[in-house]
C-alpha cells in the first residue's frame, strides 16, 4: 500500500434509493473538479447549493461543501456532494468526476488517507469501523470512546513513560559502570511495574472487545424435546427455529442475535443430546458439544413436565458457565429438579431468565480499571508482547542483568505499543485493516 497522491472519489452512503446520497472527492484535484462541475467558485467549509453540469447536460441540483486541507477528514482537499439518492444520479456524478481526473476509491481509502496524513492514529481508524458496525448500544459506546481517543491517549501516556525510561536506561549504559545499582534498579522496576499494570488492564478488556464485536455466545442445550427451539424463538420474539413434538427436530445449530442490556448476544439453538445411532443425529450432537465448548454461557434445559432425565446431571455439571432452566412451567411438574422455571408458551420466568443472563454477562465481561475501553484482537496480540517484554525487563533488573539486555526488552515493548497506534505497522497489516471498510469510508 504505497501512499498515492491521486484524487479519489466514491459514494459514502449505501446503494439504493434514498432521499439523499453523499459523494466524496479527496485529493489535489478535488476542488478544481467540483468547481468545474458546479461552474462556480466554492467557499471553504460552507455548503453551497448548485447545479452540476457535465458535457452540456445537468446532472443534479446538489449541495457542495469544500473542506480544504489540512482540516478535513482525509487531511487532503475534500469535497462532499449531497445529491438526490438515486443510483443513476450517483453514477452519473461519479463518472463525471472520474472523467475530470479522479479515480474510484478502494474500500477504506478515505480513512486510510486520514491515517497516512496523520489525522488519526490506527486505533481511531479501527474505531471508525467499530462505530459503523456496532450492533448494540455498548458496542457503539466502546467504538465512540475509542474514536474520541480514550484508547490512544492511554497508549500515548504509556509510550511517553516508556520513552523516558528507555532514555534513562540508555544514559545509564553510557556510564562506565557495568551493573545497575540496586536502588536505581528498584526505581526502574517500580516504573516498569506501573506500565505492566496499565497494559495488563487494557489486555483484560480483550474478552469484552471480542464479545462486543462478535456477540456473547449463549448456547441452549438439553435433551430432545426439552423446548430449546421454542425458548430460542421466545427470546428472539420471532419464529426462527422449527418446533415440533417429535424428538430430534433440530439437527444443526441455529444462530440468531439479540441485544440484552445493550450487549450483543448470539443465541445458539442446538440438536438435543441423547444416545443415537443415526449418523446425521450424531453429527448434529457433535456440533452441539462444539457449541457448548465455545459457549460463554449455557442454558441447560430440563423438561419439568417429564420424569427425571438420567442424563440431566451431565449437562448441569458441564462447568461453571451453566444455568439450569426448567422448561414448560405451564404444565404440571413431574420431576424433582428445582431452579429457574420458565414457560416459553406463557412467558413465565422469561424476565428472570433474561436478568440472570445479564448478571452472568456483566460478571464475565467486567474488566476493572478499563475505563470502558474494549481492545480488539490486533491490540490484544500487541499488548501481550508489551506485557511479556516488560515482564522480562523487570526480571532482568531483579537479576542485575546487563543494562543493554534490559534496554533491548524495553525497546521491544515500545515497538509493540507503537504498533497499536500504527507507528511502524507493516503494510500488510494496514492493507488487511482497511480492506474491512466499505467503499466511501
Ligand atoms: N406446554 C408447553 N409446551 C412447550 C413449551 N416449550 C416447548 N413446548 C413443546 O415441546 C415440544 C418440543 O419443543 P421444541 O422447542 O421443538 O423442543 P427442542 O428442545 O427444540 O427439541 P429438539 O429440537 O427435538 O431437540 C413442542 O411440541 C413444543 O410445542 C412450553 O413452554 N410449554
Ligand atoms: Mg429444537
């Protein structure tokens, strides 16, 4: 991904019919192209209503806003054209803009330019993506906080401390003494320990970040006919999974998302567990177990209207992430299990069940000292390297190792920390990141 200095254009709004669409042009030719099409000079940062003309025909009545560099989204001259939201109009304007010297933008290229021009760091570029893709209030809030610089300011402060530490360490290396005196070492160690705490607390937000982006995995399991699919449908408020009185109806996992208390939750209905020789059912049960293994929380369903199922103890004791749920609470009870009772038919206990799930979810995803930050997998990987390198530096100090060795660990920590912000990040990482964007962003 070499930085290109040409002028790019794209529609920033979704395709299809709408009241308005927004076309962006960024680069050296952006303002001349817009002035040529509108046949009038543009005032910086003031929306101007104009007619766009090209090849003797009128394209549309639009509003054009000019954002001269460097105070624009991309850091380059940027034009925004609000036109009528008809794909034919959008296409004709894009063609006219390209015939005057621009080229179609790649996905994420506007944000990529904002990053390359130093308008935003990489955590903020990623936050743009998070804000666009957020499917729950909590995910949106985390994205907005990252966009407002909460994560980058934390990292910048740590980077500053690390740079100072490294400078002092390098000054020490220049002294004739080979070893670091214990009292100096102690001072260094306490600073490294503060940095370690900071990166560890950011690292602890990774599970939250992962769940906010892909959903908290809630698996419904139990024997055939326990009412798993009926409960899934009741929690979703729609008829998603097939329900029947015939045991073994669900063969494959069925997934759908809901939002609980602002969190995205992925509900996963599974094939009922029982002994069987049917190869398709066995394959389905294998998928049930795989879903249970990767679940954040399991609802172990037991039909309260049936006599005790001998297997019930197995899935109730699957681990700490299991909530036993007695189903069909509207029918007379015939077994000796006690616990949360629901009826997907009458709605009995569903609010209690939702509250219980929310309690687990909050306890699982709480990261103390995180300040509502939720790092992503790329940050997590880098923070692990920061933490490892700092731990090595701290151990080396304790063992009174050569200062050069400690400095080299601190440099590794610095590199990893800076990679989160996008300093020295390799081209393929950047390519992969910006490829996730849509065109026009
Ligand atoms: N009375 C009553 N019947 C229910 C309730 N929930 C489910 N049922 C019935 O129980 C039967 C089985 O329901 P399903 O939701 O298909 O059960 P399942 O656990 O998904 O079953 P499999 O997919 O075969 O593993 C159906 O006839 C449902 O109508 C309930 O709350 N009350
Ligand atoms: Mg089912």
